[in-house]
């Protein structure tokens, strides 16, 4: 407890600023600590054991972290992420193909709308039919 009393307030502020900075800038060190905290909590392993990396290797911790994230995602989202991260050329080509398809649909719709405008017949005023003379005779029952 004595070490805590000897600390200056500015030391605590510096630590708080470091935490804020690593969180906001997504630093590599901040990411590693985040993953270690997650692993420690998820697998009930003391944090210092995970941080040391002797008992549990960093590659294993990171593998579990990514697998857990993917377990929470939909299959198509995982597939999209894999294509985007692993094969960016394919992702770019896929995106371009999707954009071309969307553009063609828009063009087709515009053509259809123009065609409908051209084929519309002008309104013709119809004369009302001439009244028909009707007579109703009373019948005896």
C-alpha cells in the first residue's frame, strides 16, 4: 500500500492517458493487452500467466480470439471477410461485378421508364352515352 501512497497523481494520469491512447489509436500493444484480458476472462486463466506467454503461447491465444469472433458472425460475413483480407484482388473484382450489375439494373429501369412514357396514349374524351328512353308499365297481379 505504501507504493500506492508514493505515486504521484501525474503518474496515474500518465497511465490513464496511455490506456486512452492505446484504445483510441488501436495500437498493437493495446490490442495485445485486450486479447490477453479476453483470454484470461474467457478461459479463467490469471492475466499475468497469459501476459507472460510461457504457459499459454501468444499464437494460441490469438487463434482462440479470432475463432471466437468468427463463431459470433454469420457464415457469409466470415466468407466476405476472408475474401477481402486474404484475396483483395478477388474482393475488388467481386465488388466491381456487383457495381456493374447494379448499374445495369438502373439503366434497364431508366429505359423501361422512358419506354412507358413514350407509349402512353393521349387521353381521349369520351362522350357520355345518349340517354335511353325507358318506360315502366304497371302490371296487374
